[in-house]
């Protein structure tokens, strides 16, 4: 196991180097000269030259690339251009609010989707199955903006069950008060596509020979579903779940923006609006690194879910 993990970590280095090089090229050439963005329209050549010197963009390309690599390794991307706040502090302070929403949302979504997928797969073709699939199709055709507008207006503004916007200082207050409605909306939006996907995973396993053999041996339907079918369907379910985790940090930007949650997604939107390159570069690189680490964690969890899996 340790040898496999070490080998995978070593194999990540070329991929990470490619990501770093791509980000460096995009922001240093395609993104334009950051000195002009910081100096503004009413600036003199001397001011622009001074800013270029401070940022190090007047150095040769290989020197600039070395500075960028050092920033990644030391987790120090300097200060944000728009606010002057250290980029490392921005990421650290915004990560907590995002996880406060995303962790409960992921747990609820996975639990509800797996339970319903098992029920639907063994009631395939029934009225219950067709009704739920029709509801999923309708739900997937509605934009998340509609869900946010309708539920925020109805449940928060009209009924007053939830605050319309805001964020507190304590974890309990945020989780039970401010994050409750965003979690509910996220669950409503994400459950339909996830349920359809998990149902297909379970159906693939429910039609296998081992299921018919288990029934022939007289095993109960509950044991067949929860022990045999779920264990084999857990591999693709785990793959889908772990592959989506890094993207969730950025994908929840609409919820964070509409509900005033100071998370990573909202920070990305603000950084793009302000052309705050240090923040965008840092989040891009770290999301890429998190994606590779989650892929490694997925492979390790395969063996925990199914001991028959051999890591080579």
C-alpha cells in the first residue's frame, strides 16, 4: 500500500508541473500585463515600470516561473491586488464557510441518492419508479437560479423560516441558521442527476448473475440489496463522489453569492470581477492539486470498500 501511494505521488509530479506551466502561460501572456491593470488608465510610464519591478514581471521568463513555483511550494502568493489581504489568509478564511455548506450537502445528497437508487432499482418499471424518474427529469430541466429565487423568496422572505442572507461567527449558528437554506437548495438541485446516475449503477449490478444466485439460495431481498448489490455498486458511486468533491468548492459559487456566504466560490467571482490574478492563480493551482489527491484517495478507498481490489 505504501509503495503504491509513493509511486502515485511521484507520478503526480509531471501532471502538476504541466498544470503549473499552463497556469503560468495563461496568466503571464494571455492575461495581459498586470502592471497596466494595477496602475489604471491614468498612469505614467514610470508608475507602470515601478509596478512591474515590484511584481517581478520585468524579470526573464525563467525567473518569473521560478518565483511562481516558489509561491506554490511556500503557500505564499503575496497579497491580493484588490484588497491587499494575504492570499493565503483569503483561502484559509474562505475555506471554512464553503465546507460548512458542502460537507452536510454531500452527506445528505449521497445518503438520500443511494437509498432511493436502491429502492428504485428493485422497483424498476413500477409507478413509483416512473414517477420519481419523471420528477428527476423535470427537476434537471429547471435552472438553479430558479430554485434559488423561488425558495429564497418563499421560505426566507415570505415565511421567514430562514435568513435571506448573512453569516455568523460560530459554526453551530452558521450550520443551523445561515447554511440551512443553501444546503436545502443544493440538495434539491443536485439530487435529480445524482439519483439517476446512482440508479443506473445499481441496475447494472441488480442484473448480474450473482444476484439471481443469491435469490436462488433463499437470501432475503434486504440482504441482497444492502450487502451484495450495494457493495459492488459502491465502486462507481465512490468514483463519482470523490471526483466531484474538489469541483464543489467552486461549483457552489451561486449559492455563496446569493446568500452572502464568504466562501471560496464567492471569492473566485470577486477575484474575476476585479482581475485579481494572485487569488485566481492560487485557487486554480490548489484545486488542481486537490483533484489529484482525491483521485489517489479514491483508489485507496476502493480496497477498503471491496477487498478484492488489488492496488498495483
